[in-house]
C-alpha cells in the first residue's frame, strides 16, 4: 500500500507570474460612473457650442454640422443626447430661461415699493447674463411659420409664464389697483423689453442695457403713480 499524500498548508511563495502583472481593471460601478461623466461632458460641450452659434446666427442660421464642428464631436454623439435640432435648441432655451427665472426674487412680506429699483436691477442683470432664450426665440415668435418649431412654442409658453408670474405679484402687492391697469402695466413691461431686443438686433451698436434701464425707470414711475392714484 502506498503512503498517503500529504497536502501542505503553507502558502505558496509569491511569484511574478503573468497573473500578478495583469493591469487592474476598474470595478463595473466605477466604469459606469466614468461613462456617465463622459456622456455629461459631451452633452455640455454640445449645448455650449449650440448656444454660441445660435446666439450669433439665430435659430435658422444654426445647423447640426456647424454645431458638431464647433464642439469637435460627431453627429452620432449629438443624436445620442438629443433627438434633433429642435430638441437641442429647446434645451438651450430652457436652460437660459430657467437661469434667468431663478436669478430674481420678489419679497412677499414687505412693502415692495421701496424695493422696485433693486428688483428691476435683478431682472436686467439676469437678462444680461442669460439672454439666449429671448434672442433665439423672439424672432421665431414674430414669424408666421407653417413648421411652428418647438422653440417658438416654448418661448410663447415661457412668455405666458412670466406674464402670469408678474400678474400674481401685481395682485399680491397692488390689489387696490384695478386689474385692467395692472395687466396693462405687465404687458407694457414685457413688450417693451422685447421691443428693445428687436431694436438691438437691427442696430447692434445701440446700448441695450442703457435702454433697458430707461425702460425700467419708466415702468417703476408708472407703478408708483398707479399705486398712489388708487390708494385708499
């Protein structure tokens, strides 16, 4: 009978074999996070390029090919993140509008009259920093188009949202002023800003901020006048 085979429990000495030298592979979760981060960076590059081109050339003057050249990514990457040009432009516009809308606030529990100049400055600073939504969409809103692009519909909805927000503020702080007068002031305020942007498109050398400041001064004067006239 042959002797039993002894199995050693002593660890085998370390050897520099091929297994030890294999490169460390990232864990699946880390690889997934890296892919998401790369995808988000690509998406942001596309958005930034689209914003630059569209701000300069407008909606109709912006093409997918030019955006891809500007951001250095292939069209397949663009279409991975966005359905089409309408979807991409809508994202650009929505981002600009949300940034503008979040940059100004109205005090709800204080006398708003003393804060009107500061509120106006907030509004105009935000518009100066995030003008893309109005620069891109206003020309579309003025056109009668059979295709009715998404950004045009989006702008009209955003415009209605702004008017609604300003109307609510007017009702809260100036409820003693007749509703028809409040609505007229809000319409004058919004339409005046749009008109100055149109003028700036036709005359780029004009000082848009100076004109907007003058418009704001006029609106504040009207509000003060109406508030005093209808005070109880």
